[in-house]
């Protein structure tokens, strides 16, 4: 029997699956369902879980609010960015124009208004100035994005530690923020919308939280719009730096007389020190304080690597000196007066840059200032509150020097030369004798000096007395003027007529209301020193009135043609040449032989007149040489009587000290005077009634016009 296993054929052919038998792949099993992992229980107690939930909520709110705030901030920044003009349009931010005053040699002696020296950039100014400003105002200027959180936090901490509010005192502002404030956050000054410029500036500098926030946004917009150097350039041009100077160029010229590109580290430190308190720290206000502030800034520059230690020491030991014009602080009373004589829209409220040529002679101005100081330091008791004023002018009325008080370099204060109207005393008498000479009296005419009583309607009898309380008997008019006798002056005035005396005085320039009574002859009327000096100038120039003036012409900066010329000079004739020459001869005797002897100096011919008012409240000396006229007034502002002072005393000495300095290097010239014939004639005491012409004499042909004009005015007749 065959083994059944042996040779048994497969039940399936091999070819069905290839050479080797392959088993069909098993069917894939369905994936098993994933079991959900059990949730882990939160660790910690319920309080911890609440804290974590709250923090997650805060985070969600914070980032959403932050994103929204950033979007709003970006919108505001974008809005301000669209309003910002080109940087070059922002360099001149003055609300007013400037006035530059030139002396007779066309040298600058004073500035008024807002001075702008011209645009500068961070690249054109001295590197020392650029570094000094950054070191002082914002040492991280080139690293921040317009605001400095660290600086604000530090400022708040300092303010709180010093007992102030967080925003009071130190501000922590960057240069960008300060520039934004200078730009008033883009709000321009419009005169109709503000009470004045000061109110506009005060509003721009408010320190409220809302204002600070707006300032920060504006600063960010500036950082986007401008480069750092452009922002610094705007700042250097718009910042106020004291003394009326806006911008680095104006300050450099104002204080040092050099362009901003040539400032050395010491000068640059002084200018940078003005940015915090420009008016208080200006070197023209307090030079020592400016030096101290500059020394601190030099130290900061050294600490921040801008200067070496040796350089810091060098410049601290060599502080910046002021330019001669700044050191003298020239201008003062004279500049104030000239500004008041020009049209307001071109002087005090100008919107343009104006150049004014004046008559000032700076050498003569210094002479008057030095003379006044010398006399008060050497001949007036210490602690005296007495005041004085001096005016020097040419015979045509051109004012060469003016001192309005003992504060010789002051500006913007009471000017006694033009604002104080005081009784003139015997300084008025030359106009009495001018009227008499014009009517034909001779300087040798006689008058009796004797007790006199005049009955004044409504006031009763009036009895004038001489200063010495004695009487000289018969004297010539020259002797009466020479020794300042009161009785003869009253007699002459009453003889020629008060109306004529008033007319002569007013025509010569005494513009105040003149007294109506007989005291007119003794200077009971009031006048300013400027008007009195101008009236005497009319006598010197031969009898023609003058209008004192200081303004020669006015033009806009950059223009060659002036907009206006002088408003003063020689006017119409008041008395004839002969009368003027004889009056000068009489007034020369006042100085050479009479009450004005203390005014003499050198070998010059000098004419003048002393004046002392009732109770010695005012003392005057007004006089002239062939070249200059000068007037001096002395007294108290409150009308307190002077002690032991007459016009022939301290005022004459101030006059002499002034004129000695004025005439240095000026050759002596004779006065234009004429000595009359030596024959004495009858004088005013021969007249029985006051008259406009001497009785028993023919009126000289040269005076017919004056008398006719006087009579026509009295009768109300006017020339066509």
C-alpha cells in the first residue's frame, strides 16, 4: 500500500500564486476607540485658582486695551504728522519783529523787540554749542523716541521729594518735547484770539496732565516727521535766550559779537545755561550768575565725554566775556525815548524787523554817564536819594546823549529828562530878556532893582524878592541876568508884556502851559529838561526854534530806502540874529562873572543860565559852547527840597564835568555872540504901564513882524 503522505499532490496548483505559494494578507482590523484621558484635577485650593483666573482675565484685557491704545495713539500721531510743515518753516517763531538802533556812526547800540539773528542748523553751529545743549537739556536725546520715561520718572521723584506736585518744578521733558512746547503744539499766535502775547505764551506752557499728554503725542509725531538734527535745529532757532534774543545766532551776536558757528566752549556753555531761566541768568542781568551756570555746564560736558578734564578746567578758568556793546548795555534812556517818538506799529508793536538810525554819539553818552556818576560819588552825601538828568544836543536839536536818572544804564524806567515836568526857576529868564531884546532894548538898558509889589486880581498883593533878600538899585539888563535878580526880571516881563514873553518861550519850544501871572518871569511854569535844552539850542543857532530829535530815519531790514525820516531839526525864526547874538553875550556873562561861574572849564567861551525854584525843590543849569548845548536838572522825585543846592552849585558842576568830557579833542571856537554898544539907555522902569513895546522909542524894523503877529493872535485874527 502506498503511503498516502508521500507524493501527494497539492490540492491547488502552484502556478496560481507564482512560483512560491503566497498566503493572502490578513484582513485589517478596525482601529480601537481611543479612551479619553481623565481630566487632571487643578492643583491648589480654590483661592489660588481664582487668582490665576483673574490674572488671565487681566492679561486678556490688558493686551486688548494696549492694542486699542496703540491704534488710537498711532491715529493721533498720524494726524499731527500731517499738520507738521517742513522743518525750515519753523526756525523763526517770533510773534513780534525786532528794532535795531544805530548811532550816528551807524554802529548798533541797542536792540528792542524780538531779535532773530538768522537761521542756524545743528550742523552749522559750533560743535561746542550743540554738545552743551544736549549735555544740559537731554543727554539721551539721540537715543530716545521723543519722550523719556526714565526722565519723567526721575523728575516726578525729585518733585515729590521736594514737597511739590508731581508735575511742578522739574518736568523731565526731552528736547523734542521742549521744541513741541516752543511750537505751542502747532497753535499759532493770533492777536485777535488772545488778550496779549504773554497770555498766549502762558497757555503754551501750561503743565496740566492733558497738556503734557498732548505734548508727548506731538513730540512722537515730530520724531516721525523730522530727523534728530532737524529737531535740534528748530530748538536752537526758537529758544529764547534772554536780552530779547531768540535763537542761538541772535544770542551769540548779542552777548559776544560773534556768529554761533564760532562760539568756544566757554561761550557755548553760557548760552546753553540760558535755556532754563533766560531772563534771570542773562549775562547782561547778572554776569556772575551766568559764569557759575556755565561752569556747571562745562562740568556736565566733561562727565558726558564732550570735553576732557583738562579742557573743562581750562574753560572754567577762562569764563566768557561780554562784547563791548553788551557790557555797556548801551541804549537805555536814549533808546527808550527814540522808540517812543517813532510810529508804534514800527517800534513797540512792530511785526517787521526794523532798522532805526539815530543821532546818538556813544562817546558823548559815556561822557554824560561818567560825569553824573563822578559828581554823585564825590560831591553828594552818601545815601542821598536826589536824582539828576542830563541832555546833550547839537544846535540843530539833534540829541547826542541822554541820561534820565542816576541809574545811568537803565531801560524801561522813569526818564526824568523827558517825563519829569518841573518848575524852571531862573532858567526861564533868558526868554524874558529875549523878548525885550527883540523889541529893541539894549543889554545895557537899565532897570531899578528895588522892592516891588503887584496887586494880582483875585489873589491880592504879590511881592517878589531876590534870592539874596537884598536890592542892588539901578542895574543893566545884563547885570540883572548875570546875577539872576528877580525884581528886574519881573519888571522887564511886565514892561514888554507877559503875552509876548509867553509867545517867545513857546515858540522856542517850551510847550507846557505857561503861567498867566507876573510869576511867569521867575520860572513858575513847568517844563522838561529836553524842552529847556532844545529852547537854549534855538538861542545858540541864531534865534530859530528847534525840535529836539533822535530818530534820523527808519527802514525795514533788507531795504535801502527809508520809510520815514526825522521829525525834528531847525524850525521857524523866533527872534532876529542880532537879538540872539546879544542874548548870548548876556548869557556868557552869567558864566564868566555871575551865578554860573562853576560851569567854567578851559579857555572856552560858555553861555548859560542857572535856575533854582521855590524852596530849592529843583535846581537847573542849561548852557552851551559853540559846539554843544547841555542841560542838567537835579531834584527829588517826590519834590522834597534840596539841601544847600542851587543851580549854580551841583548842577553846574555836573554840566562842567559832562562838557569837559564831551569836548575832549574838540578845538575851541568862539560863541556867535555880539557885544552891544556901550551906551546905557532907559530901561523898563521908565514905563508906566505894561506894553509890548518900549515907550518913547521906535520899534526896530526887525521886530515889526513879531509884534504884528502877537497882536493878531490876541485879537483872534489868523493868517491864511
